[in-house]
C-alpha cells in the first residue's frame, strides 16, 4: 500500500482531483494500474484499462473495469478511448508506458485533462509534440508516490471498501532472481511478492 496503491491514490485524488463519474485510462495491468482500478471502482469512476492479453483484460473486468482495450489488437487505442468516451477523452491517464505510449495518452485525454507520468516501461525520451498539450489545455503531472496524509486516507478507504490487494504470484527469497525475471517479462497481473521469510 505505501508504494503502488499510494501512488494510485495520490494521482487520482490529490493531483487530478477526480470525482465520482469522472473517467480514467489505466495503461497495463501492473501494480499501480490494478490498484488504481480497484480504487476507481470503489470511488465511482469510469475506468478503461489496456493490456496485450485478453485473459488479463477479463480479470480486469472482474475487478470492475468499465471498458478494456487490447493494445496489440488495437494499436490505435487512442481512437478507441475517444469512441468509448463519445469523443470527449478521459479526465486522467495513468501513464506508465513512457516513450511508446505518451503521445497516445495525451491524445486520449479530454480538453483540460491530465496525463500522470508514473513510469516508463518503454523508456523515457523520444519525440513528443508539446502542441498537443497547448491545443487541448492538457497537463502533464509528475508523480512520485505521495504524502503520508494521502496514505492515511487510502488506508481508511481500503478498509471501508474491503479492498484486497491483487497479488499475482509469491516467490520465496531463494527465488528472487526468478521473481524479477517474471516481473520483467510482464507476465504478472497486479503485484509480485518476494517473501523474505521463506
């Protein structure tokens, strides 16, 4: 909770100031995105989530995703986001993809909306058109976890809504290299845990 879920909470409610009925696009099904999905569902947000795996998208639907997009089957996923939001775009994108996804994330965002830069799976840098921000009055938000007060709010919210963190797989400490390889391969849905007591 102090890392992924707190990052999601801070982004959704402290930085983007979302309200029930607002929309959020979550990229991938890693720890931050899945935590954000669970929080979004409980908070009454409209959530769209992406993945390259239909199986993972089915799991996301079970957690409450309103819409899903397989970005391999739909490489122009920004157009699908706009279609799902009736041409408006989402209020917020949780951007974890980096170079390969940033431009599409910005173009998936409504006028005046925000793109929260949380990670860079495909790296940082590359070509970016600043006019896509200017023309749409969009904002880029740099996110790095959040303050203690946000964590306290999150803990209360999670307890009140009986949210259980999604742990894909647990590895004993002796298999830590395998755990990192599993994480790097992007096979996980939610969190990967290394149990230091085993």
